[in-house]
């Protein structure tokens, strides 16, 4: 059963297989409607659980629910653990999204050059992915040039590329709400030795993580393999993050499934065939530059396969 604002009801019906949908008009308290449905179905004496890690539950609404329904259990992870392994039909949709992502990334790379604005690069990337088939995505592309590449999750801001600039490119594309993501790095002119060394470290870290991407291993082992390469190269302080996450169904404000699986310490669930992961090692010097590279992969019976055909190495323009 699903409660939805009346204006959005037909959008919901058109895009799902749900057959028990209740709508409410603007001005109606949806919580009052929810309580009424719970009582109607005779669920008032049962334990009620909600996802306490969700994006969109305001504190005031949670407190009002607690007052009317009593103590609320935490249902986080109940559905997510079932989403970790994708069906063949789901993987086909992610593969389609990966083709759109490749088209967008290639369009962005082709646009690079001295004097080109960040907005033009992003327009080319998004236009390429959309023309290839992508729907709207869960999060905007992450594109920056020059010193702003050294700021995590930086987005475009009208700056024009200068000689000697680093360029950071990351985007996702979407097919039937299933996503695939890709990160690449470029340099306008000869990159400095430090950037080349950092990029080589990212490539080796990605290779090490993917060597653990197989049934019987764990996301934690993938992360530790990646982190070991970065630590050995002396970039521990430049890499304080997880090494990847599950990817698949997504809506704003994210393109990943962080709540399903993270490639990080403590994620000890065994890797299984059908899992789909985005693995993006990136090393940065804050305020100077970032280099990084990623792959979206599908776990197979014997290991993994990558979904992108875009070259991995630092792109020199």
C-alpha cells in the first residue's frame, strides 16, 4: 500500500506495478491519513518500523509519528539487503545506463581545450548522455577545472580552461532509474610529476580493489586492498574515504546506493554474483588538484566485468 499526494498519483501508477494506492489532496495531513490506514488494516497493535537512515523524514514528522503510533522500530536495511544482488533484467538496464555514461564522458573529453568553459563541457557531457538515451539522473555531473578540482564534489561554475589546468570529470546516466557512473581525469598540457605519480597510484589502487571483486571476498577487502596501495605510495592523508558503493536504482540527491553496500571497513557481507559496484579511487591535494579514475562493475561467477569502454589513464590534451 502506498500513500501519495493526489497530483503525483498517476505518475506513480504509470511507473510502478502497485495496485493499492491511496491519495490525499493538498491541505490534508498525510500523517492523519496514514494513522487511519493503519487502524483500518488492524495494524495498530503491531510494531511499526521506519527507515531512520532515509533522506526525507523531517524531524517534526518523525516526532509526530512517534506520538501517534508509539515507539517506532528501525527498518533500515530490511529492503536494502535484498537490493544488493541485481537480477539479469536489472543488470541489462544498468548496462544500458553505462553506454549512455560512456557517450557523455566521450563528449566531455572531446570538448576539452584551452578557453573552453566548464558550462560547455557539462552541456556536452549531459547532452551526449541524454542523446544516447539517458533519463534525468539522481545527481548532477561533478566537473571542475584548475585549482577547484582540489575541492571534493566540485561542480561547474563558468570558469574557462587555462593552459596547464587539471580537469576532473565524473557523471552518471540512467535507464529506467538504474544508474551507472564513471570518473576520468585530464590535463591540459604536460602534467606535473606529482600529478602523474598520483594518477599512477589511483590506477594501481583501482586494479588492487578489482582484484578482490569476486565471489567470496568482501567489500571491506576491496577497500583495504585499495587503501594499501594508496598508503604505500604515501597518500594516506589525501585519501580519507570509502573506495566504492553499490549502484543501481537512484533518485535525487544521489546516483549511488550507499545504503545498500559501501566498499569500506566494516562491510563484511560476502560479495555475490549480480552485485553492481562503482569503484572510484581519487587522490587530491586540497585547493590544487584532484586526479582519479573509476569503473562500474558487475560481479560474475568467477570475478567481475567492467561496464565502460572509455580508457582509464590520465587524458593529456
